[in-house]
């Protein structure tokens, strides 16, 4: 797994330190240690066009600037841009496509990403192709035409497949395509796609970055100046920016990202131990398991294996629907990545929009977002639900 020391950047400061400090110097006006929530929509100018860096809050806002600097530092990126949701961030990236240019999407991905690419950008003249992005041999042999952008999720939502970012980025670049990595499941603490060759990193900040199920947000990290200029132009022109309060909530969440992720991973391992030995479970999908097809890629490019666990039940969809209703601590709800544990049925909930497509998920699948409650309580809760089948 990636060595902890590799997580330092040129500032010489480790990830945990940057999460708390980057972009968050004490406020020069008051000395406030916590980044103020600047609600002002407009900013005084000394003379026309002469100001302190801010004119109007859609174009730029001090609280948002602090968040963008912090998250860019965590992704080891030159530039960071915050958005009002993960999908708004994705939309901003997809607007980089020129007329006729298409997208290559993995055959397992968040349903909303598929919906945006297939049902919004498809009809607007951007063809999309779906492929198994873990099958580099097939992609090498038959690279799809018209692909200007490769959209990688790793680990994927909900099957937790892991794509070799470095190898696929090399192949995509040889074909002149940009590489986007949705790093929502891993977070920059566990995986940093830009140094591995990705061009753009996108996040649903609603998940682990916020970490407390109380803010919807999105983020894009990028190194290339021209790409950043294009994104910043659309961020302002289309205007899907987060509120200053939402930026504050994500900044506050990120301060504890490292300690939260360590515990998410440890709790996930405890849950996986229960699931692999349980007779009601057909298969456990977790990248740490040696028989997981993405294990080698995950071990190479991730610091640890994350807090998301999926599993298939022997009893098919009926058993999956029963289990998600019978847990008590694992709350039946969409979303993921926060302190409380959640359970869901992707086929009927988060991934309804992929039904009938190449991304359709099995009915016997259950997805867990393993939270920060005591592992013993989480394991006991799941055990009673599984034993009841
Ligand atoms: C992997 C992934 N990417 C993107 C999104 C979209 O983010 P948001 O819901 O913040 O728009 C989600 C939402 O669940 C997701 O799971």
C-alpha cells in the first residue's frame, strides 16, 4: 500500500496537517482561527476594478476560496474548484467536451453519473460508450472511437471494482483522451489520482469530505492551467457554486478526514470478517479481499481499502430487501461516507437510473457505508439481520 510519507507534498507538511491548515490561515482582519463564513454577496471596490480579490460571490468568495485551497492541497493539485453538488462538479467537467466528442464510462458507476452522461450529454451530441475499465487488454485491442474523456470511478459505486489509474491514464493519453477520476469513495487520504496520471479529479463532497450527512457539495481538482481556466469560466458562467455555509461545513469535515477514514477502514474490516463467514452471504465485495479482482490495483494505489462494503446474498433480491429492512444501527438510506452507518439496496435505490442498461446491478446486492459506531455493535446488528433470513 502507498507509504504514508508519500502523502507529503512540496510544502513538507503531511496530509493530516494540510487538512487542518491549508488555505486556513488565521483571518487577517480579526485573527479568527476558524475560517469565517463570509455571507456578503458583494465586495467593496476602492476604484473601479480595484478590490481585495473578490467582487461578487458567484465569481469568488473567501470561504469558498479557503475550501478550494485546502482540498486542492489534499489532492496535490495546482487548482481546486468547489461546486453545489457532486453532479454539478461532474457537469462542469463534461462541459469541457467540444461538439461531437464522447465519453468512455466504466460498466459500474454511480447511477447519477450514468444518467448525466447518457441522458443529458448523449442527446446533446456527445456519444458515450460503456466498457469494463479494468480490462486493459480489451481496451488496448479495441479502443473506442470518438472518446475524448475517460470517466473512471475507483473503487466503483456499488460493486467496488478497482481500476488501475496509472495504466489506464497512459492508454487514454496515447489516444488523446482526458482522464477523470471520481475519487469520492477513496478520498484523497486513501488515493491521489493526479500524481498517478489523471487529468481531473472529481468528488461528491456530500460523502466523506463533508462526512456528517449535513451538506451537499462537489469538488474538482486539476493541475493543468488551461483546463482550470475553462472550468473556472464555467463555474462562474453556469453558476453552480456552493453557499459559504456549505463550504464551511466541508472545511470543518475535512479537518478530521484522516482519523475518520482510518476508523471507517477498520470498522469495514470487522464487518467484512463477519460477512465472509456467514452462510446467508454468497459473495463479499471489498478490495482488501485477496480474491477481489481489483485487489492488486487497490493495494498499489490506495493507502487502505475504504469504508464501503458490498455483498451478494444467497437468497436473491428477496433476501437483500429483507436484510436492509432488518438492521437497526445500519440505517436504511441513500448516500454514504458519513459518521453513521447506512445500508441500502442499490438496484431499487441509488442505481434505479441504470436499470436495463449495461450498468444494471444484481438484485441480490446490498451496499454498506460502514460508519464510526463501535465495530462490535455494527457486527452484532448485521449478524442479527442476516441470521433472521
Ligand atoms: C461516486 C459518486 N459520485 C458522484 C456522486 C454525485 O454526488 P452528489 O450527490 O453530491 O451530487 C455520488 C452520489 O452518490 C457518488 O456516489
